[in-house]
C-alpha cells in the first residue's frame, strides 16, 4: 500500500467516523488502474467505520461504474466537465 493510499484511507475513515455523509475520491494525476485501487481501498476503509457514508469518484464515471458493487455510490461530475 502506498503512502498516498494510506493517507487517503485514514482521512476518509476519520471523516466517515465523524459523521460525514459523503466522501469524494479525487486524484487527477494517477492512472485509471491506480484510481480504481485507491477508490476501492478508501471505500472499504470508510465503510468499515460508517456503512452509511457514500463514496463518490471525481470525474471518472468508468471507474465508478466498475466499482458500483464494491462500495462506490457514484461519480461527481462538475459543470465544466461536460463540455
């Protein structure tokens, strides 16, 4: 597990444990494969402390769809991302 993934897991877990209703996984400079692994790890960590927290992936509907049965609730798409 990379340091970045460990930090993301910890951050998501702390926020979900504190009552956050939504966690967004966002990392622009990584590959789809890396985002898939990161998002899956974050979803597992978040749901271990708060199964009610929704985990969204930023911009990547393909990755969110691939993980829809593994704890990812959806995708966040900004207004400018649809141009």
